[in-house]
C-alpha cells in the first residue's frame, strides 16, 4: 500500500463500524497480496458478517486496494487456420448422392452434463451419412465424424466458421479426402426449406 494512502486513511478517521470494515478489507487485501477483487473480498467478509459489496468496493477504490493481478487472456481452442469461401449460397438441391454435404455440432443436454452431436447431412436425400457423439467439441471430435465418410472426392462440405472447422488438422483432412470446403458466417444456423434440420447459413 502506498505510504501516502496509509497516512491519509489514518488521519481522516472513520466511524467505528466503518473503521472496522475498512480495517477488515485492508487485512484481507494484504493477506491475499491484492490478488482478490471486491467480490471475493466481500465473500470472505460475509463468512462472519453481512456486508454490502458496494461498501467494500468503495473502500478498496478509496485506498487503492484494487486487485493488481491482470486477467490472463485465454487462447481460443483450435485457432482458425483457414476460412473457405461461401460456395453453397443456399442452393440446397443436389443432383446426385454425396454431391453436397453440410455439417454442424448440436448440443445434447444429458442429465447434469452436456453432450455433443457432430453430424454430416446429405442434401440429396436428407440422410445423415456420418455422426459422432462426445462430451467435448474439439477438433478430434469432428475429425472422427469426417473419417466416417465413404469416397466423396469432388463433394462440397459446408459448415460455419467454428474453430474446429477452420483448424489446420481439419482442413488438411478435408483436402486429403478431395472435398471442397464451403463456409458461412459463424454461429448463424438456418432452417432448410421444408425441413426442421439446421444448416449453417
């Protein structure tokens, strides 16, 4: 704590109740080396007494006891490697099997947990030609679905710009299968005409 802040606080004097609160806030801030914000400090105090978080926040701001640890920036999983051109352009009709395919991930609430369904849909007849169910939506999850496809060389596969689809590993696997990738705006589902199926727009 800055020396000037301490002496200013000592000189001003506070009502007994407020003085006790400020002392408690100071004690906790020092104990945790100014790593806690006002919400966590409030939570600590509330273990022994009721306190308004705004009072804690004001005290910390007044004496410069705010959290001094910067939040770490998290890297996105599956950093985008390549975004393909939007080739499907809402043309959902296919003249032959395995000409146009669409893929997406669906959330499946399962008790207190969340499961995920990765599926690839055939636009020629609306059939699901590959799918995987898992408890996390990472690149390997969608690769497992992709590898289920038969020989689809020359087919178009359409998805959104989710990080799993733009990842290097997924794009490499798509090219190895001779598939042309098409992508649209991220997280913008579309209901296909005369159907309840969701397709990335």
